[in-house]
C-alpha cells in the first residue's frame, strides 16, 4: 500500500500534527483537497516517526472518505 504526505515548501519537511506525519493512501484525493501543496510518496524508511491518517486529523472530521468530489462543487 502506497502512502502519501504533504511536503511543506517553507518547512522543507513533511507536514505533521502533534509530531505525527499526516498521510493518506489516495494521492489524487490528497491533491484534490490540497491543490496548492506538494504531495509526495512516503515509505516506512522515510519516516522513522509516528503517523496519523488524514481522516483521523481533527480538522478533517467533516469530510467523509472516500471523497465524493461532487459534494465539493
């Protein structure tokens, strides 16, 4: 299973929540939700730190997965 994370242009690191890397398994959904952000593929070897699923982030509680893009228009 591939995992994808957001890469911060200013931080030059993967974006985190409370020290956990935010990841999602669907690259196109992540790119849709964050169109101006760089989405990168990550592996366990890249991390070496805890992770949190995008859907488990408190700010994503109002969004259901898998996305229905028609609900956003």
